[in-house]
C-alpha cells in the first residue's frame, strides 16, 4: 500500500534534455556507451550537461577523444534493458557504464533471478558490443531516499543492500568488469525535488568516480607510451 501511495504522490520528473551522442575532446580514442534507467537518462537534472553523461564525457574529454552514446530510458528494469540492447545493431565500445536495478529492487524479483539477468547483460555487452571494460554502478542507498515512507524505505534499502552484495561478487568474478564503490548517499540539496532521483551534485560525484576508474583501467591496459594519461579532476 505504501508503494502504491508513493508512486501516486511522487512527482514524475522528465529525462534531462540535450544530446545523447557525440564526439569531443582530444587524445587517444575512447568509445563510450552509457546505458540504463532513469538515472542514466538524467532524471533530476535539467540538461544532459548537468547529468551523468555530460559530466562524465566532459571529464574524459580532457585526455581522450570521446565518441559517446547514451541509451537510457525511465522505467527500465534489467530485463527491459536486455531487450533494448538485443534489438540494437552490434557496435564496438571500449567502455560501457551501466546503471540499472532500482526498478528491479522495487519489484518482486528475487535476488538470484536479478543476478542471473545481470550476468546475461554483461555477457551481451561483451559479445554484441565487444565491451573491453564494463563499469557497473551500484544500487543507491535507498534507505536514505526522502521520498520513501517507513517501513518501505527500510525494506527497499535492505533489498538494495542485498542486491549490491551479490552484484559485487558477480563483478569480482567477471572478466573486464568493475563495480564502482560510489555510495552516492544523499545530503541536503543533492537530490532531485522528487526525493528519489539524483540531482546535479550527485551526478557530479558519480561522474568523477567513474572517470577515475575508466582512466585507471585504460592506463593499466594501454601501451607504455600512452599510459601517462590522467583525469584532471578538481577537488
């Protein structure tokens, strides 16, 4: 009943406006794909420049020539994302940043079923999209979401925590896969006005953490003569 009520009263925010693909920056070529749900689509930010995609691309463009695409839509769960990716023509990407799972947490899907779908998703990204690196975003701390009443907030937070523990195990045993350690805990003024989605400040932290991981992984696998790139992030 709390879930039904929360869905009814929570404001429905639009996806961020702006470009969803482009080429920018200079340096070694980096083909980047960002995929996922409403958070990947930038809900909570006015424009893609303020959202995850814009902030991440801007950071990476300091050291790379980034050819990037954003495939994301509000309401997607893991199964729907699988179907979306299966419908696309094969392409090659160096890095895929993945943000999916909140809509699975709010469903009745069991943890083992979700992990099986995550495993299928990672396999698809490697086979159909030749992803050399898959950067997985953890589920947010839903027990801190102001839009959720108690005890629903506690319950969904517990499910998200359990999903994350299993996701960490899967990422640890999957070649070419890295799980971000970003907790993305909301602080005053950092979330969108719906109390459920990130605001630009959280997107900024998320993008910074992802940029560092991507750059580190690229330098570890790059030839020595191009292994000196660093992401210049202002503290």
